[in-house]
């Protein structure tokens, strides 16, 4: 997403390190790095939701979320070519240390139920992480996005890289704004945004500080 200029950057969200550290060490979040079949697996588990590092088998996750309903606030369905580019990008950015994109998995679904992740971005000339998410329509409304985003926030904090994680849901995206509130992101302001490139939209800026 590309930002439009001109809005003050006021960050008030704060999760004390003392709160995060025990969670990362032993709490509800467990992190496992595995090497299987030559590929490194990177998994986070939280409250029954497992985040898995994006792999070359995960194009169907993007395809399943490419519906009118799922992309209503994201500019509508994308072309097959664009989905393929996104698939490659999700893996390339992780390799390059620019992003962590995950599939969202549960014990009761054979296929991933959605995606969540964060990437390096800039906000008012500050280096931040920006987060995004998607849970397939039939699996919504049971707390999956909340658990997935919480694990994601803790993973971002564990990088010890950027102090602030932002999300920018469109102001009329009721579910995504409720999700931000529910996981404890702090509302900062309404801002102008551009998504997809060339399409101006109005968003809420939500953030959490990670010290
Ligand atoms: C946003 C989204 C991920 C939520 O997934 P989910 O698994 O249903 O979310 P959860 O069950 O964890 O619920 C999180 C909050 O959203 C609310 N919510 C979920 N779906 C909602 C809906 N259709 N309308 C209103 N609120 C909704 C829940 O009630 C909950 O808030 P609460 O704790 O105040 O009750 C899902 O709707 C989605 O994938 N939307 C399309 C993708 C998208 O718009 N991404 C935006 C990127 S900025």
C-alpha cells in the first residue's frame, strides 16, 4: 500500500515489554523453527490457531480469498497474474527479511483458513510494520483472525526491529476495525490512503507500540 502524505503521526498504543517477554518465552504463543525436506518451517501457535510461514504450495489460499465479498474493501478481486505475483512476493519478502506472511491453520480444517502477516513500511517518515489479514468467509466470526493477529503482533515484537505496528483498515470495514479494537490496537486517526495504487480511500490508523 502506498501512503498519501499530510497526516500527523501520533502514536499512543503501548504494550509494555514486561507483558510481551513472558508471552514470548512460555505463554500462549509457541514458536517452532523446523527443517523438513530441506525447507525451513516457521510456526507460531496461539489458542488453537497455527501460523505457518508462507510456502510455494499456498497459492490456493490467495485464490480462495479472491472473491467479491472478501475483497470488498481491498479494491475487488485480482487477476490470476496478480495473484501469482503476490504468491511469489510473499515468499521473496520473507527471504529478504522484509515481511513475515503466514497462512492461518486450525486442527479441524484440512486447508488453511486464511492469511495474516506484516511487512516493513513507512508512516510519516518513520519505519513501521504494517499488518494485513484475511479469513475465508465460511470461517469468520469465531475468533480466528483475533488469535492470528495476536500471534502476528508478538512475532513482530520478537524481531526487535521496529517499535510500532500499524494497520490501516478502510473506515467502512466494520469487521477489520472491530478486529483491531479487539486485539488491543489503539486508534490514532482517520487518514487518506491509496489502495490499490491510484485509488484513494479513507482508513483508520490503528497501532501498537512494541518496546
Ligand atoms: C476482518 C476479518 C479477517 C475478520 O475475521 P474473523 O475471523 O471473522 O474475526 P474474529 O472472529 O476474530 O472477530 C474479530 C472482531 O470482528 C468482529 N467481526 C467479525 N466479522 C464481523 C462482521 N461481518 N461484521 C461486524 N463485525 C465483525 C467480531 O465480532 C470481533 O469483534 P468483537 O470482539 O468486538 O465482537 C474477516 O472479516 C475478513 O477476512 N475480511 C475480508 C478481508 C479484509 O477485509 N481484510 C482487511 C485488511 S485491512
